[in-house]
C-alpha cells in the first residue's frame, strides 16, 4: 500500500504500522484511521492519503510501542484536493 499525506509527503506502511519518510513511527492503522503510539488520533486514510479531520479527533485507541525502521527514497506527490488538513506528527 502506498500512502502519502494530504500535501503529498510519502509514508511507509508495514503491516498495520505507518512510518514517515525517515522511518520514524507515525502510528497504527485501525480501520480507516491512524492512531499514534499514545493512542491519539493522527489522521484518516482517504484513498492513498492520510488526512487530519477535526471531526474525527475525538477518536482514541490503545497505546502501543513500535521500533523505527530505515528511511525510504520515495518522491513527493502533488497536493490532494480532499477535505481535511495536513496531519501533524
């Protein structure tokens, strides 16, 4: 699965974990949402984009731990015209 932020920054997906381009853990996928290691909402997956939606920010999950992985060389993509904001992590 290829995944990018709303502004087109590449993310890495391994199993149900999401990592940024440098390999730092972003969160864990549960259904169509991503939750950080602290269990807080990070964003919603829409097609191949991770988008922060304030209407979903009240969702929480259980905290978890995960190791970082090696970085990737994927290129950025164009900004997506979908509702929501760029996720902050």
